[in-house]
C-alpha cells in the first residue's frame, strides 16, 4: 500500500522537476512566431558595365535615416559570389587609372551583410545607396521601403 502511494505521488513530482530543469537549462530562443517588423531588410545591387571601369577602391555606402554603413566593392563582389572581371584601365567618371572592375555583371547582397540593422519606426523610409571613390560619387540611387 505504501509503495503504491509513493509511486502515485512521486511520478508527477519527478515529471514536474524534470520539466523545470529542462526549462531552466534551455535559454529562451526566438521561434518562427516572432517577427522583427522594425528592422530593415532588403537587397542592395551593384552593376558593372562593359567599358565603364569601377576603381578597385570603390566603396558602397548605404544611408538609412541617421545610420550609415560602408563596404568595399571588392568585399561586396566576393560576398555575392558573382563572376567578375578585373582590368587595368581608367574611369570616365572619376580621375582614376589603375585596377578596377568592368563587364556586364550584377551583384546582390542583403542589407544585413553590411552589419547594419537599424531599428526603424513604422512608416516610409528611404535608403540612399552610393558608389564612392575618394569622396567622389560615382553613382547613387534611392530605394524606398515601408515598415508596418
């Protein structure tokens, strides 16, 4: 009789203790049910063209509100995994002669690759994306997006 009573109370008690230990030992993790609705996430694309050399030292600059991030063109191309052509030549846009990137190619990366995760208020925002070399703008574009 005593052993039945011991089993009757010990099984639920041990179950609660084991579940408590599992809960305490596991750190809380994000699940698919959590949505970061205020973090910017979109793609940045850069294209090269035949006959238009982009200097090797070109920087890709992204500005969203008061946040700025930069990435060297060389790193952008490597991270995108795209095919590239490197040639020695001159740029028709900035005063540059040397090695650079040329050819009809498009490279795309997520803004997250820039280690830029600005938390944004709900509403419309604009990302300003520029290719710059030694402080001179080679080209620029705007990308509008909304945070809901």
